[in-house]
C-alpha cells in the first residue's frame, strides 16, 4: 500500500510540474484537466486548456501548439494531446 501512495504522490508532483509549464504559456487562462500515461519509459499527456473566447481559431490553435512545444521540451514527454475550450465568462 505504501508503494501506491508514494507512486500516486509522485504522479501528483509530476502533473503539477506539467501544469506549471502550461500556465506560463501566453494565452492559457487555466488548465481544466491534465492526465498522463506511460508509453514505455516516457509520458503521453492529455490536457484541456481554458483560453479566452475572443481568440480567433488561428490564435487559439497557436496557443495549443505552443503548449505542446513547451511540454515536449521536458525530457521524458513523448507526446502531447491538447484540447481547448473557451473561457465561460469571456464569451
């Protein structure tokens, strides 16, 4: 049982560090959801961003692409799947 606690704590810290990277990307309002899974010894990250609703499609896509680029700079990150939604109060 102790192993699972330590492993889960490790995952929480890892996901928190990924989230910190994402929140420093210009255009990201918040992180709605973030998950990671193993792919061999690497990580595949699924993330849902909240961005300003006023952004044009191309701008929103550029934000998502920058998030992907920043996360892939982390050594053990293999792939990143980014989804984005408009900020509900900025419509």
